[in-house]
C-alpha cells in the first residue's frame, strides 16, 4: 500500500514554489495547460465521432484515427497533470501517465511507418474527380457501343427474317415447275413408253427420280422455313402424346418393317407441340430407315431427369454412325449414304437440331448398346410465365398437331 500512497503523497514541493508563488506565472502556466488539455481532449472526440459515422471506411484509415485519438488523449492528460502539480506534487502518478503517453506515441509512430504505403495509396479529391470523369466518359462510350450493337442485332434479325422469307418463297415457287416436270415425265412414260428406246427409257427414269428427289428437298426446305417463321406458343404437353402422334404419322413405315417402338415413362413439358411431334417423327423414321433389311427395327424412347431439365433418349439397333461423323450429320443436306442405299434429302437431323435449339436445348448422338445410335435431346425445364396465361394448363396434344 505504501507505493499506492506514494502516488498521491510525495515529500516534494509543488511546481508553484519554483515560481515563487507568483500568481501571474502560475495563472499563465495553468491557463496554457488547461487550454492545451481541452484541445487535446476535443480532437480525439471529433476523430472517434468521424470514424463512427463512416462505418465503411478503409480499415487502415480507421486504425490511424483510433491510434491518433489515443495518442492525443494521452498528451492532453499530461497537460492536466502539469496544471495539477502546480499545487499537488503527485509526480510519480504524473510520470506514470507520461510513460503511458510515451508508449502510445511510439506505437503510433511505428504503425504510421507500417501503414504509410497504404495511406499514400489513397486518392486525393482531384484524382478521384479525374477518375470519376474518366468513368463517366467510359460509361458513355459503353452506352453508345451498346446502342450500336442493339441496332446491329436488329438489322441482323431483319436480315434473317428476310432470308427466311426468301427461302420460303423460293422453295414454294420451285414446287410448280417440279410438279410440271414430274407430271409430264410420268405422262410421257405412260403414253409413249413403247416408242422409247432403252437409253431413252433410262434417261426418263433418271428425270422422274431426280424430280421426285428434288420435290422432297423442296418440301424439307419449306419445313425448315416454317420452323423459323412459326410463332406457335409453348404449351404444357405430355411428351408421350407427341410420340403417339408421331407414330400415327409413321403408321405405314412401322407396319411395313414390322418395327417395334418401346416408349418409357415420359414427362410433361412446355414445348411447341407440332415441332415436338416433328422431332420424334424424324428420329423414329431415321431409326426405321437405317436398320438393315432382314433385321427387325427396335426403337426405344426414354426420359430421365437431369440438373438442367430432362434428357430424352431415342435409341435404335440400326447401322449406327461413326464417331467422326456424329456432328457432321446435323448439317443441312448432309448424307453419309447414297440415294440408292437409303432414300431421303439429308435434312431431317438438321430440323431436329433446330427444334431442340428453339426450345433452349441441344441434341447429340452416341452409340447404343444394340450397335445403333442413341440420339440424346437435352431440354431445359421452363417455368410457367408469370402472367399465368391459359395455355399453362396441363393438356394433351391436339389431334391435328400433337
């Protein structure tokens, strides 16, 4: 306890005796120490208030303010002791506070040296204003670029619409002369076949076959053009109904080859019904057509849930597609076999890919366990529209389309 008493009671004389108790000198020193202490204590209060009002301030700047507040507070307390020791010689206590102030001061200096690079990195108001002007200029440039890009996209969309319309009109106009070629070649063969020589009959057969093939190509082109122009709404439809409609359209081909089509559990999805029917119809027709003679075509259709939505798999036991050609076969009019081997225009898989893309999905081909192909259609599951229109209802496919 003696050391505690020594803090507040010492045998030394107060500072006022050194000034010969002159009131003017005492008042001068006490007033100066008081004003300095008041200023020193006010500054940290202002700094802490500023730090609290800026909660998102840079952490290092907040630390500088806090340490400065502690340092200046310690200095203010030493001046209070300077005034008190005019009358009360508590020099031990004053010395201890001076030591504490010295420790805080040295710590602040060390931290300032460490933080100096980060403090120097802070931007001046002039620099911030210049940066802001630069950002505004860049933002204006981005807006102009975005506007120009939007205009370009609009022009491209219009160009695509014009090309689609041109393809539709061109394909439609080609049908009339093709019908004339087919009709007159068939009439010539029917009425004058006996008068024609062997070569003439062969040439006439080439003309008829080419006209029929060209007619199929024009029909397929019209189908592709209608896909692009069609604005059919998406309905919540059981895909099994679409498969059933596709099988009804292929009834003759299925019965002719005695094909077996196995359909697993299928989901209901928001799709364009007529397009989805055409998708299944093309895939099933290909599976039957590209199955060798003497082998019973078997087509298996299944669906499984994925992270994105649904994967529809159409597997067959046909001749298959080599891995190096599985991407190329989606090209328009791209064929791997001659017309004499497997008839067709080579546009069916192109139509399938376009339908899958219109639904936000994709289509790929793998080898199946039976040696044929597995066509995989990956379709995202779309949410119903927010406006809750009537076509969100679960419905079967319409007889005319799905």
